[in-house]
C-alpha cells in the first residue's frame, strides 16, 4: 500500500488509479469531478499521478502544490502520524477536504 504522509491511501485515489492504467478518459472524468467537488478548475494534465511518495514520475497538481509533501521529506517521519507536530495547521486544512486521510492517521497513532 502506498500511503501519502497526510494519510491518503494512494491506491484508493481516482487520479492514481487512472494514471496506473494510463486511462486518459478516466483522468478527464476525475478532473471534472474534482473541479466540481473542490471548486478549483483542474485539467486532465493536472491529474496524472504516480503517488505522493514516488521518487520520480508524474505528480498531480495537488501533489506538487501540497506543503505537506516537502515537509515530510525534510523530516524523519514516514507519515504525519509520526510527527511531533501532529496535527499541524497544514495537515488540518488537508483533512478538512479529505476526512478519510485523517482517519487513517488517527488509526496509525492509536497503534
């Protein structure tokens, strides 16, 4: 399982799934749905993603713009659940948009 530092499970993400199958139609559908859902205009090009923790490859717009990803790379924690600053303001903003990611980290913290 590929897990983003914020708690998103990459293999459950529609953009990640469509990228892994190289399905341009599915990518376009994800862009349209996320544009509607989040009130931000996404293009299909914004959606191609090989996961937040991928060392190289395609990274979606939200992955490139996310302040959590570089923070996690600077620190020694694998996920935000292991960070001494948990939950920080940046993480709280992400979790407002994606509550299942918070649930994943909370489960990890409970052990």
